[in-house]
């Protein structure tokens, strides 16, 4: 009898647990948690606001004299599009229907997604001049939102469990709130980028940080987009059939293996859709550095995927090129990191309305996480001001255009001269002849060109610049103070 009672109790507990699990899965919020006090809505377009209620119920959203109404579909999801609004606030936003919700201190400005791996995740507390920067991070018109790390094998509607109580909520940018997060606070690159935009544009900035250190690009791409690439078709099928996340040494429920195709898109991007945004910044590539040829297609696939899913259309997508890392090589040689940088630049050219921020000169041979994130954010902000806001400014360093050969000399021409070429004694150039063996080259600026030669190469056929894992000696700039984009004239077509 005692065994029977024990079995019945065990069965009852199991049924209760299953029931609670099902209830949690179906218990979606009336208002999506992305919409809360202190949030930023995107200016200049209709902002989708959404949530869940009983099918067929009507929900009304109102703010600053404008109103939008929506009816919940058969699954209970409602989505109302309100606006457009000009930059400003604070406003109260009310949502009424089966429930009544009032959101306060809402600003209208520009919303940017900040994503990637550890160099995007790295917080202010790990960077240069951290004490001063943290103490100075008091910007009431900048709002911060951190998406919890979450692995999911199917697209999620809402965020996973937040390990920190202040994640998955909008926070005012203050010295206290800037330190919320797993790795010494909010994304330093994201913060410095947003701070520069706020100071230059004088409009509210919302920063939505969704990144995870050490992750591969394909984890951030949706299954329908990724399965169009033959390289990933089988992997996507296995993910879709598995039905449950793998687990890693970190066995917390939301911290499964993030390096699986689609799982971070499912858990950390899908819950944001179809939010209205101004654009995205992306710092990732270290974990794909051995597969640069594949990345030339993979990253554009991800960019197009995101652009199709967020409200904002062909929004600016700004890419940080990998910084210099590892010990410098004594002689010119092939480099996986150089190839990955080339793939990043290729992706930006391929998808359009995209740009890169060069960071060759900001690296550290001994640290894959260089500390000068202030300059990374500043260069991304220049990209944004030019591409996203139409300002007529120079936002790029010199970009290789074409070469010509005269005897043993090669003349290189560039776009993005930024008032002219500049350097304090050129370095970082290599030259090769028909044997394809590269030698360090002598280089000099001649007006708007660079002339390259080597006594070891009589009949040059190719030139490379900044082509190394660690290329911090490469020092060609324009007079706008921006470093040249690394290149090889023998690049694959």
C-alpha cells in the first residue's frame, strides 16, 4: 500500500509539473515585455506594438494624440501599429482592451540593435578609463535593453529567463544601470556608439543589446534563411528535428550550447520581431575565422534575413572588422583573420547600405578583447551618420580602387581619400611577382596614390596591405584620421 501511495504521489507531482510547464508555455503576456516604462520607440515610422489576449478581442494603443486598434488573431496575438512620431518625449503610452496598461517615460528617437560575440558583449567595466567612463554614463535620453542569453531550437515569442533581474527591461543610462550585465556591464561598443549619436543628433537613442561571447554567425540566422545555403541544410534539419537544446557544462536552463545553427536567432532575435529599428551594429567573426570563404555568403544571408523581419526595411547594417591579434609575423604570409576581414568588407559591399569600421590599429597582440572600445564606437557612429542620417561626412578610411604597374613599381589608387592620404612613414605593404611569393615592400605617398616596390621583385603582379593576423604596423590613413581598409589586389572575384 505504501508503495502504491508513493507511486500515486510521484505521478501526481509529475502531472503537476507537466501541467505547469504547459501553462507557462501558453501563458503569453498581454503586452510584450519589450514595451515597458522608459522604452524608446523608433521615430519616423509606424511602430508595431504587440502582445496576446483572447482571440477576437480588440486592443487599442494610444500615445501623443494618435491611436491604433488591433484585433487578436486565432492564436490570440494582437499587433497595433502606431505613429509615425517625431523625436521627443517623455510620453505616456496606454494600451486598453481586456486589460489596461499605462507605460510612462516613453521616448521617441532611434533604436539600434547591438549584436555579435564577445567584443560586442564586453562591458564598460573591462575597457579603457573604466572608472571615469562609468561615472560619466549619465544620459537620460539613452535607454538600455539587454536580451537575456537563451538557446532555443524553435523561434521564441518572448525572452528566455533573465539571469539578472534587470535584464529584459528598459533602463535609463546611468552609472548604476550601465553596469548591469554578465560581463562588467552593458556593451561598451554599443554604449559609445549610442553616446556619440545622442551627442551629435540630440535625439533619444535606444540600444538593444543581444550578443553572446564565442558564438558563430550561423547561430544568429533563421532556419528558413540558413537552409538556403547548402553548407547548412543538413544542420538546420537536425536542429529542427531535435526539439530540445543541447546542454553544455553550464547547465542553467537557458544556457545550452549556443554554437548550433539558428539557436540564437530563435532565442535572442526572434522575440524582438517585428520591432521598428533604425539599424544594427555587428561585432563578430572571430569564431568564423577559419571559414572566411563561407562567411562571404553567410553574413549577407544573415543581414538580409534580419532586414526582412524587422520594421525598418533596408536599414543600415554596420560591421566592425576584426582587430589585430596574435604575434606579428616576421614575413608576409597567408592569414585567416585577414581573409575574414576581407569577407566582412565583401559582405558590406554585397548587401548595400552597409559599412565597416576598421580596427586594425586598435588591437592587442596578447588580448583578443582590445580595450579601446571608445574609438570602435566612434567609427561606427561615423558610418551611421553617413549611411543612416545622410550627413555628408567622411566615414571610411582609404579603400583600394585600382593598381597599375610601371617597371618594378606599382601605383595604387584609392577611394575615400578624406582630403588626401596621410601617414608617418608607410608600413604594412607586401608585394609579389609571378611566383606569388610576397615580400615586405617600400611604400610612399605620391599625391593621392601610393607607390610600392621591392628590390626583391622585378616584375610585380600583386600587392597586399594589412594582410596579417596582427597588422597594427599598417599605418595608411586619410586626412580625416581614418585607417585604410586592408586589401589584396589578388583577391578572389
